[in-house]
C-alpha cells in the first residue's frame, strides 16, 4: 500500500508495544515469553487470548482472532487500516507523513463526517425559522432550555422532500456521499430525497467530537416514532452510546444508562451529566464493553413500564459478563426519569439514584413478582427463582450473604438453600464450558471457512504450506533456500497463495516481512490466519531442510490432486514445476 513507508510503520510498531496497547483493553497475566487474558472479541471464562512480545502479535486460541498491534486496534475500535494507524500514531504523538496518502475509504469517511457536521448545523438553524417552529415548540414543551438545545445541537428536519439534499449538494457533496452517510435515499422514481423529514433531530457525536449519525423523533402519531441513521462507514449503532462524549468527562466513575435521548438530555439539564443511552437498538455486548472503559459502576434507569422492565432484565444479562458494578434505579412517581425530574426536581431523582438496588437485589425482587408466597408451592417457586439469581453471583461473599438473607426471610434451612445454589452453579459451570467450546469452535470454523475452506480434504498440503509461510515470516533468511522453486500456484488455499505472493514480493525487493508490514495488504481474516501460522512456529527451530521438505510436500500433494484433471502423474518433479512456473 503506497504512502506509508516501512520505516514509519516500524516506528508505529516500536513505539506502540503490543503488550502496552492490549493491556489498556485486556487484563493480561505474564507467562514468560507471552501474556494471557480473556479474549475481548468473544465471551469466555477461561483465558485463551495470548500476546507475544517477541513477535509483537496476538492470537486467541478460542476464536482464532489474531494479528499485530494495528490489527488489534482495527478490531477493538472498529476502524479501517489507515484510521488504526492514525489512532496509534496519535497515541504516541507521531504525525502521519504528509504525502497525499489516501486509501479511498479514509477520504469517504472524512466526507461523511463533514456532511454530517453540516447537516447538524442545518437542522439546528432550521429550528429557529418559521419552518422549524413545531420542533422548537416541542423542545419548549419538554422544558428544555435554549442552553440545553445548543449544548446537544438539537434541530429540526422540515416536512420537505429534499431540502437537506439540495443544501448539501450546493455545499459540494456528491450523491454517493449523501447515500453512504444515510442522509439521503433513493425514491421510487430514482431521485434523491431526505431520510429525515418532519422530525426533531438528535445528533449522535462520537468520542472524538465527530457527528456520526442522527436520531429523529416524529411530532405526531406516525410510525416509526424514532428513526435512526443506519450503520455507515463512520457509525455502528451497536458500538456507540448517545452523549458518552459528554458523560465520559464527568469523573465520578459512574454512568447512568437510560432508554432514550430525552431521558439523557433531561438528566444532563438537571445536573446529572453522566447519563447515556443506547441508539435505537437493544443493548449490546459492544456497548457494555464501551461502558466499562469509562466507568466502574452503571445505574440502569429504564422506564418503569413493562417494556422498560423487560429491557432492564435483558440488559442486566449482558452486563453480568462485564467487570462493571451494576445497580438498578427503582423509578417511583413517574413513568420515566424525565417525568420524575419535571414533577419533583433533581433532588428526588438523586434520592432514587442513591437508593438504587444491586442487580442481584433487583432480580430477587423481580423473582417474587406475581408469586403467591402464602402457599407452599408459591414459596418453593420464589426460593427456586432466588437461588438461580444467587448462583449467578460471582462473589462468594455476596452469595453467602444472600443465602443467609433468604434463609432468614423464608425460614428455610440455610444448608438447604446453599445446597440448591451449589447444584445450580455446578450445572451453570458445565453448561458454560460447553457453550464456550461451541462458541469458540464456531468462531474457528467461520475463520477457517473464510481462509481455508477445504483444509480437511487436503490436510497434508495445507499443513506444509502453512508451515512454509510461518517459517518465512519467522525466519525470512530461509527464503534463499526455496526462492527459485516456490511459486504462488503451488498453494492449495487462495488466501495462502495471496499471503505468499505478498511475502515473496517484499523479500525479492529486500524488504522485511514482519506482520506489521503485511497488515496493510491483508484482510482481518488473513491477518488472524497469519498470526496462527506464526504462533504455531514460535519456539521451533526453523531450518533449511525443513522448509525444503515443506516445499516438496506441496509439490507432491499438488501432483496427487492434479493427476485426474491434468494427466501429469508420470512427469518428473522438474517437468512438473515447469507447468506452473511458466505462468509467473
């Protein structure tokens, strides 16, 4: 990939030690030449994620994710290659070379950011015109101050078909950019029209201050009530949170998780500037991971209605796999936090937040709902439900305290409750191991399917070529032993063939083949695959005879699988090699 020199990539790698970078996301434990931790890319209870200092690489033996420090940032931050390099450069105070480098996608991302920023200003300006009066009246009715409206950049999309589209075209944006930003869409006639019309607008701003998308709410009973920007090159709903750009600076180590935009804005206006919300979709593990980077404790403040309580229970299930301390605010006096603040003020809301119950306490409380504990059957069901909640507690101290409390509350012997909890935990641990194995297997199967789809059928061939590639990256000096005979057409896997071609070109040019040099030209799946090959060779003695043996095995296996189709079974090795070397 032109524009970024090997020298600059080496500086990025040298100044961003992979252990230091990964440690800011994963709790690593040192094991000599490598460190281990829980994989951030799939749920697991037993660490299978390894980081290697000598090769500056990582590999998960559970899901197959792997690569160099650039690949790690691409995956964990959901960035493309260039933005991942920029991220690491900013981390250590390096400036990217100003040589006009652009990979196409980076240019499109910049244009989408710019279009979104101008759209946000447009929506906000409309709010103060005659066309935007309905929107401004809505915000006033919700008791938002002008300062709050300005702070959140709120706006209004007029009830016009293409007003924003025409405005942004005049600003120099192409139809492609407007479509890719999800600001415009094609009508049935094929012309471009605005995505958002007759809605109050909530800009969604990322942690760097970029406007990445919008949420729009109707002012009548039409459906859908809320419309949100679809996933784009700069925005993924499941990995972002509304108002986290403000809340992350609050400094208390606590975040309030709400259901909607207005709840968050009402919280902030009342002085609770650590409130955030999801973005029109159910809460996701990616959002849980994001929360854990900026807080130690989360208070759920979902609506008090049935739908809100159902969402609370679902979110608690996702947060149970995180390192966060989780509490639930029991909303009384209103259907949601916005209504409570308006009715009773911020002090009442603070009392509710201060008295928020632990996630376990909330679940045990919920376990008694609609259960008649005056009957033996009802009491048994209540105890059974409570035992399931207690069994999920990670802390042995917490389990012991709740077992004692349940025993005192119900009159059932502590030993009996403890025995039931232990039985549930054993079953849960066994089920968890099976699930983890299935999940890891699924990840591996998907990864192998993307890289080596028919590996099992040609196992010897694949193993030989994988060892050959692993040796070339680990010991590039061995290339001289196979340089005149190795060819991309010898490989069973298209991915291995492509990886080898890139390695061969670099070695022929006298350049290095460390993973950081290769990551610009390889996909994430290919980088994971390459990391596995290098990891499998770690600590082994790579020799000239071994790499030649791998090449001979590849030749032999290729001949075996080509006999029927090409009739080459009686050819000598040299004549066989000439068949595909002439295609170079």
